């Protein structure tokens, strides 16, 4: 995580405080990396070409009795950015405090999502009635004979998601605040909304 925060307080009088701030946070993670890096062609699946060279793994095999192979999800590279801008005016009168302002957030998610990029073979999952294997009548016999009833493979998906989220305290959510800290600042301002 790479956080960045910039904050500035302006004191116009003992009763009026303006807080202006901005921040940016970035995280980069890699998840669901396959442990077994054996290529499908090394296992005899010569017609399977992995879509992502970073996520080469054996294909997943499903039967009505058992499943073998790694998780079909991965590797997934996540790059998340969160931007925030705040502007608040605090007015104090006696034992009361009013806070008006805006808090703007932008969320940017960029990620590569690998899902079934090495393929999957199904044996006997699409049989009709009491027949569990499509070709022999037994999913285990179909598996041993190499007769899949379905093959599925997907490509690496690149997503770029942008989400603005706005909270505008000046127009819709006015509230009276009870001060819990003796002074407002960027690091430890604690208030309770009543």
C-alpha cells in the first residue's frame, strides 16, 4: 500500500475552522497464483493453449465422482487506487458544533482476471437420466477413455472500473456534532453524529 495524505487547516476565528484535505492510496496485489506450473501440453493435452503465460497450470478435470486440478481462478493482478478530496467548514457556537462540507471519493480498480485460461474438461456431468457418462454410460469410463462431454476455456479478462462516490454534507446531511476532541486536526479529529 502506498498512501499519500495532504491536509491543511485554516482558523478564521475561534468559532470557524476550515479543513481542506486530499489523499491517494494505491495497493497492488497478486492472488490465486497456481502452485503447479505444469503446462497442459506436458500432460498430453496438445490442443490446449493457455491464454496467460503467467498462469500456466494443468487443466481442471470434473467428473461426477471427483475433481482434479488447480483452482481455475488465477492468477489475478489487482491494482486499486482510491482518491479523496475533503473540504469542511466547522462552526462552533456555545456547546454546539455544526459541520458543513463535501467529501468526494473516486475509486479506480484495474485488474487482470484469469478464469479457466488453462481449460477444463467435464466427464459425465451432462448426462441425461440415469446415464452418467455421455459416451460409455459411466463418467469414470469416459474419463479413463478420454471422452469428455464438455470442454471450456476462457481468456484473460482486463477490467478497468471507475466508481465516483460523493457525500455532500452541505446540501443533504446537516447534523449537530458533539466534540470529543479538544481541537480539530487532520490526524485525530473525532466527532460523534447525533
